[in-house]
């Protein structure tokens, strides 16, 4: 008898490691696993389901802003005769199962919190035809009642899980493949815009669990030697960079990379807080392959950081950034210029911080508006103040100052494509920095390359300065009491100026990147002739 299929529907801009860890455990237990991206569309997903006839269809409901897509897909599948067991998982499903059942009534069960063992037991029960309604960690609907089973005891030894099931690896840059991975699970921070803390509290999970350095380095070695992978992107919210409480994790990890002769053959990226950056530790990490750090900067003022419960200062943040610049480690960052408490003064002060950060072209300028994610302190505050608007999956809020709403909306119109589109300046600049890093590590650097890298940096600096100047000019136009407000002529002028400069900066960045790509191709062709 053939092994049954399980099909997961997930958002997979990059590998969904939560789903892929569950999948690897299923594969070890004689299930065949398929993973399809929710963005493929309902009809293609239906075709795949009809072809493979899965026993269970899993919906990975991580992001609340994809609720509508999951709801429409589940309804479409049921209306087209799909009778498989529908099971949902992910943060939204775990924290709000009753709300999820109201939104997606087609769901049969919900796996709450970590799903490896719970989903495996569910799959085995359905395969064998026995009742699954007493499984720990499940929620389900019984008539009109939502039944919540006791939680499953969490796994404390993450090394016991097999490596996540992976699709064929894709190219990162210049012919080098990449993979996402984690060093551990959890986060000890308690930021007001994040729901990790409530997730950990409700799940009874430890705040932080780490795989052993040997286990992580072993996965890297396997992917490098067996899958020809050279770039590794850690997805941990807060990578264990601190040597605190006697921990030597990061030192032991780098030692493992060296022992396995990997550190000159790979690059890796992490996420961390800027106040966690220590010069000596990060120099060691750079010397063992660290090339990129995503920083949770979030705000450039002490008052703003306090409201976000970041427990750090703007000076500490900038000190960490300056260490990365000194060590020539590339970085990316998150920055929430617009927050529920924002006013024009806070926006201008934060833009000045971003100018100081980005004026040298080391990183493209960008910013966000805080989203009121479910079960966050910010969501609860907005709800209490009567400012939360929209349906589940589309929650938003207005600023107290109507002029700030209009200002934000116009900035979003002007710079939305610039900052968020794959074809925008911000994405082009970010990937240009990645191409520089990959070429610097894996290919022979020459004077021509250094000149091209300098051209890219200067173009990014010009684009950043243009954006900052435009944002500040518009703040003074929209600010109450400064002017009579913008008229149509003012706005058309800015629309045209941003559109024109976007194309100019895009070309100034893309042209040297294309030349670097050709240099890499020539180097690889020359190397293949020699060897």
C-alpha cells in the first residue's frame, strides 16, 4: 500500500521552516509530503490536490494579513468536492482558534503552537481511522462549541528534530545557493509591537531554546557538501550573539565552522538587536563568514524606543551600527517611522536619525508604519482607545492628527513602490550590497570591482539623501500651522520628481551590478578552463 500524502498550503516567500520541520518528521514516519505556496492561486492548488489526493491538507496561518486568501482557498476547495481533513496551524491559529473558526468554518482541526508531534499524531490517527479528538495540542469544533484540548509538553531538546525538509535550493547571488535555518526558537524580548511574548506565555514554551552549535554546524555542513549551498540565512528573531550568563554558544559555533573547514567557504546572515553588538564578538563572527545583520532598530528616539518597550537607547543603537560599519559587515534594518503615537515632531526627529544612519550609502533608507498585529500590546491599546479599525486580517488605525494621516498616505503613494516593490530602488540597493558581499568573499577582487562597489555606494547615498530631503520638505508642507496645506500643483510636482529620480537611481545602481555579474561569469568560466 502506497504511503499517504499530506499537503501543506503555506506562504513561502522563503522556506516556511515551521511547516518544513513538521514535514521532515512526517517523512520519517512514512508520509509523503507536498508543500504549495498560497500565492499560486486556488485553481492550481485544486489541480495539485486532485492529482495527489492528500489525506490531510494543512493551512499554515502565520500572518493575519493572509487570512482572506486562506479563507477563500478553503471555501473554494470544499465547494469543489475536496473532502480531506483540513487542519490549520501557525501563530494566528494558535492564539485565536475560535476567531479562526468564525473566519474559516471549513477547518476541521487546529494544531496549537509547535506542531511536530501534534500533527504527526493527528496524521497517524486519521491514517489508521481512530479518533483524533483527544490529541494534546488540538482545538476543534464540536457542534457549535470550540473544544480546546490540553497543550502538549514542549520539546526541550531541539536537536531531536530532524533537519527540515527542503525543496531544491535556489540561487542567492552570483551562482551561490542559499538556505534558511534557525539556531533556536523563542525570543527573550518583549517589544510592544510583537506577539512572541504572548505566544510563549500561552504555549508554556521556554522563552528561548537553542540547538547545540554542533547540530547547527552539522546542518550547514550537510547543506554545503551535499546540496552545494554557500549562503545561510538564520531566521531567529534574536540570534544568540551575547556571551551572557557564561554562555559560549557563539564562540563554540564559530569554532565548529572552523573545525569543519567551512568558515572560508560560506557566508551567513543573522537577526539581532543593535545594542547586542560587541566589537570583538562580531569581528570573530565576520572572520567566520558573517556578512549581513538584520537589525531591529525600529525608532531613533529614546522616547519612541521606550514606548516600543525596546529597553535600549538611541545612542546604544547607533553605537552598534557604527561597529558594523567599522567592521564592514553589511546590515539591513527595520524602522517604524509611523506609529500610533506619532506626530510631525517625532517623524522629523526620526528622519534625522535615518539621515545619520544612511547618508553614507551603507544601506538603503526605508521605513514602515507599525501594524497592529493580533495579541500585541499595541493592538490592545488601540482597541481600548477606540482607534482600531477594520476586520480581522485588515486591522489598521488612524493617527490623532488628520494632517499626519494625509501626509503618511501621500508618502506611501510616492515611495510605496520605491521601498516595497521588487523593482524598486530599495530592493535594488539591498541586493546590490548582497552582490558586493558575495563577490568579495568568493571571487578575486580587483581594482575594477572596488570602483564599481564605490559607484553603487555613492548612488545609494544620493537616493537616500533625495528621499530624506523630500520627506522633510513634505512634512513642513503638511504640518498644521506652517502652510495652508498642499495644493494639487505641489503634489503633482513631487509625484513627477520622485518618478524621475527613481528611474535615475535605479539605473545608477543596476549598471555597476550588471558589470559585477559579468565579472563573476568571466571568473567562473576562467576557473572551469583551469580545473
